[in-house]
C-alpha cells in the first residue's frame, strides 16, 4: 500500500523552534512524519522526528522503513550528539520499525558536513548519517535534497569493504544463535570457546560479547594473545597483567600493595584476590576473553608457551580459580583451532581445559543472514540485490561473510554511480567473481591453517583433489581433523568422504597442491587422475548397464552393446555374456567403449545427468584422450584442473 506524505497527530510541533517547524513541514511534503518529540542526552536537548518515505521518494531511498531526523540546535557540533540517535531508537519497541543504518542530522553548525565526513572516515562502523545545516534544508526542496545526498553517499562510502573487526553492532549480521548461547553462558559464569579461520569474524564476535556483557552488567577484559606483551610474559606475569586490567575495570588501585605478589608461588592467590575485589565493587562478574589463544597453547604457542609448562600452569590456575569463584568470573577462548580444549595432556599432566569449555565454530552465514546483509548494506549503497543474486552469491561463497562482502564491494566499485539505485542480478555476481583475484584472500584466510595445522590443510587439499582414500587416511589418524574442517564451513560430508563447500576454494586448493608438496611431481598427478577416472568408470558402467537393460531387456543387452561398438571391439567381446562384459573383477569395456554405447542416446543422457549433450560428449572424449597416466606425459596445470573439473561434474551428476 502506497504511503502518502503528511503529519501524524502524535507529532508534538510545540517542541520545535520556528526554523525546525518549517523544516518538519517541508519534510511532510515528501515523507509521512509518524512521531516528533524532544530528548535530553547528557544534559543537551535535541528534537527529532521519525519519517517514513512516501511514494514520491521511496524509489530512490534505501528502503521504505522509518528513519530518524535529529535536530541539533548547537553552533558547535560534537560527536557525542550521535548518542542521541541510539537513545531515541531504543524507544521504538519494534526494533524493525526504525532503520538504524540510515538517518539524517540537521545542525546549525556550518561545518557539519566536513565534521561528519571525518567521523565516518575514523569510525567506519557508524551508520549512514546524512548531515545538513538548517539553512540548506530551508533553502532547498527537501525531497530532492535528501535523494541527491543519498546518491552522493553511494560514492562516499563502501560499506562492504570493511576489513577490520566490527566494533559496533551497526553492520554486524548473523550469528544470532551463537551470541545468544554465549550470552547465556556469561550470565551463568560458564566458559565458552569460539573457533574459526582468519577473517571468519572471531574478534567481531568477542566485541559483540563485550557489548552484551556490559549491557547485562558484567565487566569484560579482552586479551590479545598474539601481542608481544602476552607471548613474552611467563605464566605468572600474564596473571599479573590480567589482575591489573581486572582491578582497573573495577576502579580499584593497582599499587604493589593492593595488587599483591605474583611470584610463581603467590600468583594464584593474588589473582584470585583481584577477582574477589572486583566483584565486591557492584557485584559485577568478570568475563575474560583470550583472543588468538593458540599463541599461548601447547604445540602452536610462541616460545616458552609451546613446550607446555607455562600453558599448563596458567590454565591450571585459571580453572582452579573459576571452580572456586564460579559465580564471579568466567572466560572465553577464541582462535583458529581448539587444540587447547582437545589435547589430553599438557606437559605430561591432564589438560585442565579438556571438556571444560563449550566449543563453538564459526561457519559461514546462513542464506537468510546473507540476504539480510546484502540487502541492508546494498540498499544504503544504491544496490538492490535480488533474491536470485544473493542465492548465487551464497552458493559461490558458502556464506563466508568476509568473502561475500569483498565480492559485493567489487560489484559496487565496478558499477557507475549514475542511475542508482540499480538492481543487482546473478549476472552482476558472476561477472564480479570472474574478474576478482581470490588468491590473496584465500592465502590470508587459510594462513593459520597452513602454518600451524599442516595436517588439516593437507586433508583439505586431498578433499579438493577428490582422493577419498587419502582423506580417509587422515580421518583415521585423527577424526578431529574432519570435525574442525566441517566446523569451519570449509567442507561437507559427501558419501562418507569430504568435499569442499565452495568451488572457488576447490580451484585454489588444487592450484596450491603441487606448490605445497602434497602433489610433488607428475607421478602424483598421474595417480590422482587414474584413481579419479577409475572411480568414475565404475559408476558410469553401472548407469550404462541399467540403461541398456531398460531399453532392450537383459537377454538382448549384450548384443545391443556389440552393435554400438566398432567392429574390432565388438569381435573382441563376441563370446562374452552380459556378466562377463560388466564383470567387477575383469570388466571388458574401455572408457572409449562407454562413449560408443552412449553415443546414440545423448539426448537421454542429457536428461539423466543434467548436462548439455554436446558438453557431455566433449567432457567424455577429453577424459578419454587426456590419459597422461597411461602415457607418462607431463601434466600441465590447466589440463590437470580441466580433468578434475570434468571428473567432479560427472561424478556429481551420477
């Protein structure tokens, strides 16, 4: 139903100054003003309205939801004014009613535009805020003015290009269930572990936990375990540093007398005292988050943490204090791999964190979460993603938030700004994927896996190469390898084995297999090709046999097969029964024979396999001709990738 412009009776016009009333009346020519009132924030008075785009302007704005217009009648704008938006937004019971990503700031400060641009540059998480002076809004036609400013913002900010952890909730999407579970554990002072690859959003999750913890009245300490100050410290020195942060957060003194002694024999007692003293200040729990925890873990840690003695003593102390003071503190560990929670022993003793932490993984966003992110951010940039475009993006990126944002950013940078908003279709997504260089991103995302967990990375490569026997060898060695890769969202279980979830990752892993040493020479490539083609032949023979029997009956099947083969090959199997021809131990058919048998019925096989008949025939011929393993030829990168692509496609179709 179309929205007409106008003023609702709830708008308190008496709270506005003469100039503000004139602006509100002008806004009401293009928007439906649903609410208007005043608000005091940190001693400063502001007025505001909530405006819903009418049918006159909604085509050119991010969406049809209401947004806030804040009036700041102060000649010197200060950043704290923006807090008023958050405070006012919280008054709207339905959080979906107000568009928290888009808002307008009216100010009497003549330098408001430059000041807001600087704030946006310094704080990329800030919502889109269109700044205007009172004079500008009074001297111009407000509807076109806002539309032009919105379109200028399309150029000004690339909301998808965010590469740093998200410090505010503005552009944080997904992970709702994960955060709810972690919030619940913080309330019960239970411990959490969250693990994922680089750029999967671990630090953003911890920052979201910090916001939730503070909302719920807890104190939150964030420890960067990869910093030199952390890795260089011995276990008792790290406890001392934590005790200082805990006391500071509670507003307590950190003098040597108040802090206590942190020798190896006294560190536990002094740290426990810091937790108790902090809790006494307002009965607030302390949550300690250890980010990049593998840097202070056995086998993967830095320096003295790697051997395990410091790791053992540190986590023994933390667990012991948590057990005694469970109502006052808990902790979160975050990193790439949950080895710190899984290894049975550390430095010859039982691992104090084994089965002591609820472990969560960070896989990709769901399709719904991907839709929400693309449509919310895209709308603010003049890019209206169709459902089909997001579905294609989701299928290509596997829901990986960082990679999805980079592709959307690439689309934005390659679109003209004139004529926006524009509809984004699957063709836009496909063109962006084809022209984007993924290698640097994949190198970055998989860096920790390559460096610290090489066995898991090799398993990932073998899954991309489709060598199910090798995959099983790794899983038999340690089932946790598969659990981790599935948890990261990199692979899925298929027919008892593993397969990468993203075609792009498959291509990347195959290209790095030779460089990384998994495939060391052409002999390794011949082995992979022969193995994969053999697996395909077995499945293809079964499908061909069933088709022939369905067509002419079992008694006539062997004769029909000979009819479709060339004379030489037909004579060679002239005395063979159907069972002989398809014998599992001594099959008499070559791959080229299967092509001949299928040849009269390509239209059937097109329907059966879902592959265009001409493309299917070309794939079959290429697989038969590119038999490098049989002729000991050098295998080029392009031919190796092509063969594996064809084998993948046919096996998936069968």
